């Protein structure tokens, strides 16, 4: 079973993290004086980063103006192709469903003043990105923009009630620092964030990675809901399963002031319900899927795919604790059945 295979991998990853923790007593090399200090020569000023804070601010401004223009126009199918050019990663399926589920007329967003977190990428960085904390529709939202051939919105997650963005570590120029995918100074390396979350959402408190993420509505409570739905479906004569997957969505991580990481990532959730006897049983199509499925009921199977985007505040290994999911957004992005 796929979930079982993933748990074995995550168990190994957890073992590796434990080993890293045990070795954390290794002292770093003693600092040495720089050549500038020895010779009395002035320290060279840092090179201008690949993306400046001013450039990031302009890109964000351009995006909200373009997005608002598209959403203000009269509904027509071609708007979706234009919107596709504005998004990437997990934002593309979410944007696509926002247009398709509203007959190509999604509501316009209302934006507040942004706070930008721009990593100091060196000149020549092929895939730079930056994050923005901004009020969207009166809710604090963390956005991330990524550049390939041009800038696109890749992630957007609203801060959950009672949660605040952790303080981001900034250098003297106001630039942030990226946490590497395999960074081992935090309790969950960015490259493992998606699989760890997927495992907890499926297995809950009984999973091997349960202690790495804090309990809550997007982790252990989801696992409880899946278990309850599976039991109910079985009692009613159906089969039911719901699987989370990290797929190939990008992951973004910023160093926080306490030495931890703010990690942004996406997961897909695929839920399938199947009848045992198509002649007598049927499956009701939920209201939120009616934009993709015309029928109110299906005779054999229903498949729902959701895309979810999260931000999690991961503690440093020097102060290990369960990492809380602090931001989320998601929606049904595909539906099919027979």
C-alpha cells in the first residue's frame, strides 16, 4: 500500500533526524579574523542580489493589478489561459478550479499593504523566489512568487485563527535567508515537510511521524475524519479511502529568527468512494463538485482531488517541539466518476 511504503521511508528519515540531534554537540570551527581585519583593508560591500526588494515589490504590485484586471472582465473562457500565465505550482490547479467553478467569473480580491521577505540570492540564481505577507480579503495571507521565464504566484495560504507569522531572520540589508532542502538544523528538513504532513494527515497520532507535527484541524483531526468516513462507508456498503501526496509541488523555506524555518508547501488529497453493487447503491455528488460533474448521483465510483497549500513553523533542533501548521488554503480542484 502506498501509505505504508511512505511510512517506512519516513521512519528512516526520523531515525536520521534523531542521529543528527545526538551529534549536535559537535562544536563549530572557531571563528577566524578576516583578511580585511588583518590588513586593515575595508570589507567589500556585498554584491547586489539577483532579486532586490524593490524589484520584488514591483512584481507584487504588477501581479495584483493584472489579477484584478482579469477578474473584473466579463466572463469568457479565454480568461483562464491568461490566468494560467500568472500562476505555477499548487496555485495553478487552485486558480483553474476558481475560474471553472464560477463560470470564468471568480470574485476580485481586496489587498492590503504588503510586507516582503526577499531572500538574498546570488547573481545568476536560476530559480529565485520571494514571499509576501499581505491582507487578502481581510485575512492575513502568505504568498510566494517564483521566477522561471517570468514571475508567477506559486503559493498562497491564509494564517489560521490565533496564529502569527514567526519572525523571519533578516540581514543588515533587510534580506531573508533560504533554508536548504536538506538542512539538518531544524526538526523537519524542508524536503521531508510534505511527506511528513501527508503521513500525519493519513495516520494521525498513531503514525511514526505524529510527534513531528502539532495536532490540529489540518493534521490529526483530518486523520480522524478519514477514519470515521471509512468506517461509515463500510457500514453503508461502500469502500472509501483518502490519500495525501506531496507530488512534485515546490517547497519554499525561510530561516526564522529562532534558528528554525518557515516552510511553505502543497499537498494533493485524492478521495475515492466506490459502490459494491451498482444496481442497488448510488453515491451522492457533493455540492462543491457539481461544477465538474453534472449528475447528482453516481452508480459506481466518485473521485475527488483537492489541492492544499500550507505554511508550517518548524523549530530548530536546539529546541525541538511539534511544528504547528500556521497557514492554509485549499479547494476541490478535480472531480470525476461513473
